């Protein structure tokens, strides 16, 4: 029983990371109806930036905040420079641009930092919190950070005029333009926010999986799955999906089929969910009018 | 096909036949791979370009084809040419069966399902219960076939011609399929599946069959690829292969048969060029090439060529028509 609780809680901790990346995916999906394949690599790259800052003598939290800021700027710049010219191209063309970005970011990271594995510091104490024997304090910390981020995002979209404008731009670009919202810039802001969320996820996961150029590969896949299981047009659903996928992955890997096939089985389960409920748990069901 | 296209195709085929005598053995091998990729891309293009179903997992069908061929040759001593139809048939069946549940999924969700297939394939191939067939992580080594009937060719050249023959056959088959009743049904489903259904097309059947046919093409390509490279291992069929296929059809040109060849040339040679430009970060250069191609030719190489031809054609027509207009003005109505 203890082992089960331990696996479930550890699953929640990694699930928090999946939830953050899934949230970043959903943010861009809502605005553009495209899945950004480069999201994971963007997060990886930002984590390397944080590593550089920490090694340059910054404290953890100043480096953390600076990295989030830099990630935001990087996201905005990428949207303005790389994505904007292909806005009206066919879907697959844009997908190719995303894949191109993924490859470029990965390659540059290998080039600058070499492929060797680096350790990344955790801001949380090493001994378990409150003397519990189930979760390390980093795991608890990661969950708390994820939840705080979620709350901030919710407040931003719900209570600020800028958040309202961004929602309007995503939901109905034409009408939003008519009432004077600069839809193009809202999209760039969305990219910036998504990059910043990704950066937080990267910094939270790096102490667990260690820092290396391919660290986000598997995470992006799970986040993709999480976003779809939760419903790709629902941020809350994405977070729920993230936790669900994290727990499933851990419990299945530990008790049912072993680590060798856990990726495959987790994915099969997710597809099972989708076959029964094609728009995910919290997604809108689209009704087509003929 | 009109007279002009036929001439162009014939000339290109002649050039393709002459190629092994003009370049080194290594280049011949590379061009063999281009032909292999062209078949795989055509398969993916039938599904994505003509039927509108996005697949991020075609590397898995390529792997199944490759492994079928390798296991048949290695464990059962089947001759290499006989493995192709078997590999194709296995993939046809797997593709059709995968296509059935995938019917409920559209767009992104289908992309995820196929993505899952692509990601789990290397894991399945490494799975220790299958090891006595697949050779586990080590993979399987197969021998290169010698040219038959004492033909004066070296093995590389023979394999090139063999692959070329298979490719031409597959392309002719695809061309026939796509311009016929089934092809029109596929396109109708892509453009408006409700309207297609109202017209009496069995959309479920056509979609699953398209999945099967697409997997068939990719599987045959996988078998040919395994024979050409003489080696299969789980990690050469990772998710990146599937993504590269998708890049190939997007850059070659969606819903076009020649697009498969352009895409194949791109995914075979551009990484090499990138490697020559920058040894330190070759993939960054490759990524820049990818984005650059999309900026310059959003409809793919085939779309760009078509636009160019249309523009040239219009110019020629304008010249002709202005020439034609100047003459009748002599006895135009105003003067008469």
C-alpha cells in the first residue's frame, strides 16, 4: 500500500510538469489551432539559460525570474520573426516550421552546451518536508509552483483587461479586430506566455531528469497526450490531463507492465479514452452544421 | 497524361537509368535510398495529401516493412524480392486494422494516435519476448543481394535498378488509383466528408482502406530500405523518421505524385549539405533549410513548379494573343 501511495504521489509530481507543458500547448492551440512541436525544446533551451545564469553567480530565485522574463521575450520574438510570415500558409507548412524550430533549438543547445548531462539545482531543501516518507520536497515544491502558476494565469485571464483582450482575440479574431484589439500582438503575447510557462516547467523538471538537450522529448509527448485527454480547448482540462497521465505512467510502470513498455501502454490507454470520448474529458464537442 | 508530360517522364526515366554509370557506388546507394523514400512519401501523401488524414507515425509502418523483410530473409531464407509483397501485405493489414478505430479520430487526435504508434514502435521492437525474432537492440544484419543472370553490374547498381523498377511500378499503380473512382472518393472525403457521404461514398471503408494502402506503400519502402542498408535496428525507426516523412511531403508538395520525389531528394540530400556547411550544428542548418523552403514555397516544390509553369504558359499565351489581336485590327469594325 505504501508503495502504491508513493507511486501515485510521485506521479502527481511529474504530472505537474506535464500539466505545465500541456498548458503551454493549449495556450497556443486556442489562439492558432496549431500544436507547437517546438514547445518542449523551447523549455529546454530556457532551462539552459537558467543554468548559465546560476553558474554566472545569480541566486536561484533571481535567475528563475530572469529566465521567465527572457523566455517571454524569446517567445514573442519567435512569433514575430519566424511564425508571422507563414501565418496564412497551409497547416502542414506551419507544422514544418515548428519542426524546423525544434531541430534548430536542439542543435544550438548541443552546440553551445555540448550534449553532456548537467545537474540542475533545486531551490527546495533536500530532506523531506514535515518528515513525510512519500514525497521529496522537490516534488512537493514542483506541484506547488505549478499550482501557483495556474492560479496566476487564471487570475490574469479572468480579471485583467489584457487577459480579456487575449481571450477575445483567440475566440473571434475578426470581431476582436473591429473593437480595436491588436490581434497579431495578442498572439505574440500568447507565445511569450507559453514560452514562460514552458521555462518554469523546464526548471522544475531539470533537477529530476538532469539537464541535457533531449530532456523534454518524452515530456512533450506526455504533455501532448495530456492536453488531448483533458480536451485541447480547455486549460483546466489540460492540467487535469497532465496529472492523470503522470499518475497512470508511474503506477503502470511500477506495478503492471514494467518500465520497458510503459510508454506504449500509457499511450494505448490514452487512445482508448479518445476512442470512447473523442473530444477529451473537458473539451467542447463540436457539432457540425451541414 | 498528355504528350508533353509523357515525354518529360520518359526523359527523366532514361536519365534515372543512366545514373549508376555516371556517379560513384556510394552516390548510387544514396539515390537508391531516394527511390525508397519516394515510395514511402507517396504512401504518406496518399493518406495525408489526398485523404486529409495526418499521420505522425508512418515510421512505424516503415519499420514493420523493414523488419518483415529482414526476419524473412534472416530466419527463413526467403529471397529478397519475395519479401516485398509479404512486407506490403503485412502493412496493409496492420494499416487497415489501425485505420478502423482511428476513424473516430480527426485532425489532431488522429495525429496523436499515430504519434503514439510511432513512439512505441522502437520499444515494441526491443521488447524481450520478441527478441528471438527481432534480435532485440542488436537488430538483424542481412546480406546484399547479387545481380541475377550474371548481369555485368555490381550489387549497388543492381539494387538501384531493382528499386527503380519497383518504384515505377508503385507510382503507376498510385497514379491509376488516384485518378479513378477510389481516388476521387478520397479527395471528396478530404474536402467535405459529409457531402461525400451524402453522395453515397462509404466513408468509413474508404478511409480505412486508404490507411491500409498508404501503409502498404510505406511497408514496401521499408523492406527495400532494409535490403539496401543491409541492417535493421529499433533505434533507426524512432519518431524522428515519421516526422521527417511528414516534412518530406510538406516540402515536396501535398497531394501530388511528383512531390514525393522532390521530398525524397530533400530528406536524403539536404542533411548532407547541412553537414558540409556546419559540422558543429548541422541540424540547425537543416532546420533553417526547412523553414526557408516553407517561406519561399508554401505549397511545396511541386506547387512552386506548377505556379512557375502556369506563369510561363500565361506569358506565352499573352504574346500569342497580342500577336493575334494586332492582325485583325486592319479590318476591325470601326474601319469597315
